C-alpha cells in the first residue's frame, strides 16, 4: 500500500465527483449541449483513471508498480480531462483557450502508455500458485 498515492487518488476522486455534479446542475444551464457532453467525457476519464490510481495505490506492493506508471495516469488526468474542462467552458469565461486543443490527445496517449506499462508489468509478475 502506498499512502501518498491513495491520498492523491481520493483527492482526485472527490474533485471528479464535484466537477461532475457541477456539470450536471450548474453548467447545463450555462453552456451548449455539445460543450456539456465534452465536459462529461472529461469527468468520465477523470473518475475512471482516479479509481485506477486508487486501486494501484492499495495494491502497490503486490503489483510492484513503479511510481512512473502512477505519474502517467495522473498526468493523463491533468492533460486530458482538464484541457477538456477548460475548452468546454472557454466561451463561458470569455477566454480563448483553443491552444489547449493539442493537450487533450497528449493526455490520451499518456493513459494508453500507462495501461501498456501496467499490462507488461503484470505479465512480468511471477506468482507461485499452490493448491491447498
């Protein structure tokens, strides 16, 4: 178990829930349907990958994951989800944030790369299965 990773994951989950509730109640009246749908994609990936970080934090010693993999997930959340959040509300806040457009796919690539590393790390774990 890695306490710091678990605390970061729980903080990200709380933030994801708050942002999803905010989008469902306040934002739906302030932004277009398409912008709201984009925001919701951000919260979905935010929450999904925050749960992954939590699971990996709880099982840290069993899985022998590196902090690099967890950092990739967190970086993916920041790049992917937060760029979507800001792009979705840019009209509302009156600031052109189109420069964030290329950041979103970078976040997606970070997620993919992290999952590939988890796959190969899991494949390399040697376990002794014993029948009792």
